[in-house]
C-alpha cells in the first residue's frame, strides 16, 4: 500500500512543526513570513471605537469612586445645604481625592477626552466636580477663618501648602474656563488663590526655580515642573499677560539646566544644591511630568516667544530618548535605563499621550513616533481591567539616591496617578487616528501622508498586494 505523505502545520511557541512523515517545512515550500506573531499586549492600528471603549470603562469606574457630595463626618449623612457647612463637614470619601494633584491631571485628561469625543459624560464629570469645589469654598473659608480644622481635601483649595496642592487642579480649572464649560467667573476665585500661592508663596532657589526643603535643603524635584509650570503658562493665555509666559519658559530652562542629562536624553529625578556629583536616577513618572510640562507649555506659548525653540528642541530630544527605551510590550520601565525594573503604567500613559500629541501638533515626525504611541496605547489597554481599574501603577514616590528605592516602590490599583493619564492618552490616540493615516504594511505599523499610499505596495497577511 502506497504510503501517504501527510503535511501538518501546527503553530506552537512561534515555530512551525511537522509530523514524522511530513515534508520538512522550509523557506521554499511554506510562506513563513505569513506567520502571525504572538504579541503580548496587542499590536496594530486600533479603531476609534476600541479606544473609546477602554476610556469609557475607566471613566465609569472613577465616576463611581469619586462622589461629588458633602457629608457629615460624624453621621455620614449627606449635607445638601451650603449654609449647614461646619467643621464636621467633609467631601464624601471615595477611592480617590477630588482636590489632589492626581485628580487635577484627571480633570485635564477628561476635558481633553470631551474635546476629542464630544461625549457629554466627560464634560459632566469635570464640571460637576469643579462646580462643587467652587460652591463650597466660600463657606469652608468662613469655618477655616475661625481657626477650626476643616477637611484636608478642602483645605488644599483654600490654603495650599505646596505645588502639589495648587498646580494641577488650577490648570484644569483654567482650561475649563477657556473652553466655556464653567459659569462666568465661577472658578476665578479658586484660580486666583492657587496662582497666588504658586507665584508668591512657593519656596524657590535664589534664581527663582521652584524647590523644596526635603529630602535635603534646596532640592529641585522634576515633579515640580508639572506641579507649577503649566499653570503659569496657561495664566498667560487666561489673562493675556506676557509675564506669565516668560516665567513659565524661565522655569523650564532652569529645570533643564539642572536636571537634563544630554548624554542619555533623559531627566534625572532630583537635584540638590550642595550635592556633588549629582547621581542620575531616571524615574519613569518624573520623566513623564517633564515631557508633559513641555507639551502643556508649547500648547499655549506664543510662536514668537524667544524660548520656544529651546523648549521644542528639548521636547524632541526627550522624545527620542524615551522612544528608544520603550519595551517591546509597549510599556516603559520604572527606571528607564534599567531593564530589570518593572514595567510601569502611569509613565507609559503619560509618554503615550505626549508622543501622540506631539505628532498631532507637528512637533514630531509621524513616521518615527506614531508607531511608538500606538504601541504604548496597546500596553495601556492591557493594563485596564474589566472594572475600569488601571493596574501596575507605582504608588506615590518621594526622592531617593539609590536604585533600590525606585525599583521596589509598590504598585497598586488604587494609585491615583494612572487614571487621568490613561484617559488623556486615549483621547490623543483618537485624535491621532483621525488626523494621521496609520496602516499595517507587511505586518508592521506604518504612518503615511495620505489615506491610501499611492507610491508603494501594502502587503497583507494573506499574501496579496494592494496599492
């Protein structure tokens, strides 16, 4: 009986296997290039609907976790009348704090999502909470003026003690006002109070650079670029006063003079005035705050401002330094130059937003950085669970001068730093998909100048060529 030759192609662990009696698979008889890769977090060009579905899941989760109401802390009963506010009144506690800097980031992100999608759910989320804070502030101010203790989450807006208290929430309020999403002048008292702290009360070095007295005297934190500078820049647009633009640009330059490490294309996290030499620990989220600051400043800084070329050039160099350190899953590491540290979500989200935004603004080349941004988005989608929680986010982090401090910072699903940046990244990916022309060609993501490239073939998985 004539023996039959059976060819069985099985995909297992990325290799084509054959049966014992089968013809050996080789490059001549099998289109090996058509094998589909087994990506860890996903790959390719997502649809707008796919992106928004992930964003919506996150929004629904944070909406439930951040109730916009007052309660009596003794009875936990809702306080509905503003005149009833007293020392026992507090914002109802959910999973996150409505007045923290992380939630200032979230407000800006959700405003961006509303702008990108037109979905009123995003608008309503922000305006409801901004309005609550504006409405209650005068009443809590009266209680506070009597030297009575008030809810610390409200104290941040009445009497800021740090840039963390002031900058991010203030910037979101300026944006809401500029977008026409707040009643006329309703947010202005809070904005003015925040800006008074940033401009006149925050501790500074002798040259005016924002600084802290911890963990060492006269320490500059990379975080404080974002905690203060975007608000100053946006005040330039809000008021029309050029002095705000000048101050914002000056801060960026002075931070860069201390924190930027040209050889590595990254920012160190901390700088101490009397330290020599300065170690460079390239913490992921802090580098995120830096590139996000430059993005925010460039969004409003006049095109003819003398420092704009410097800031734009620095953003481009930073983007290049970040792009070449992206992990193949789309994430970035907790310490950017140490591949043995964990893959962290909040930094990945900030970079994804900033790179996509820079491409959309024409600051970065779409062909070079568009695929990096899309890969980052695939990573973020994989980090959002079915509940809408953002996973693998580093918790709040101080400053250290050894690798172990950063490498072993815990991650937690309730770390607030991941939620706003993930929504912000999604909003910008939607803009990118609508403005640019990404396609898969020969299985790789490519960005093109036109909807359908006319000068080169597109190779599909089926082996067919289309133009």
